[in-house]
């Protein structure tokens, strides 16, 4: 959460609820809705670490709000994040560990594990299809959903391969 918040603050100063709304509007229903408490805790940590600075703004008929802006150190942190590649393939896959270890440990048989995982992936894909239908006008959300669907399809193909090889 900290780096996406820094990215939003690099665009313009904002308070917590504005950042929550920006995340929701940018990523749509496909992205898990951010918790406002988590946002404010993260903003507090970012400020403590010198990556943002906050300023209290007086409001006449409401409680004061705190508006945050990114610092030079925050811009450096953000530039480093943008420059780094993200995590690659999952070599330490929990499902694969279950698949290999369960039969020897007296757990479920491999075919049952594969079928359970396959059903799970298909249910997730159906849910993503429903989200895509709800958020047709948000191109960012559509790309996020499409990426998730492609990953799930690859996971389904991999399950087929595991079933062929381990049976």
C-alpha cells in the first residue's frame, strides 16, 4: 500500500479519503477495496520515515483534515520502485508443495487436489468475469482483470500438465 500511496501523492497532495477514492476510481471493482484505517496507518508510517509530510487544514464545520504531500526522499523511493522489476515466477508454490507431499503424508490424493484447485480457479475466473461486466468503462480495471484471467488460464494449463506428469 505504501508505494501506490506515494505514487498518488506524487501527482498531487491529498488526504486519506481522497487517496482511498483515487485508488477505487483508478482500479475499479477488480482491485480489493482499500481499508481507510490501513491507509491512515500507512500514511503515518510514510510521514515518520520522511517520505511524505502532512499539514493539518482547519475546516469550519468539520474536524480538521491532514493533507499529505510527497517529499524528495519519497520521490527517490518511488523512482527506485518504478525502476525495479516485480517478482517473477512462483517457484515456491504452496499448491505444488501440497501436490507433491500430500500422498506420502497420508493426505488427499493428487487428482483430488488438482480437481479442487481447478474448481477454485474456475470460480475465481467467473467472479472476475462478473467484475469485468460491472466495470466496462474503466480500462485500467479491464486490464487488471485481463491479466488476472491470463494468469489463471496459465495456472489451469499447468494443472493439466501436473495431472499428466504425476499420475
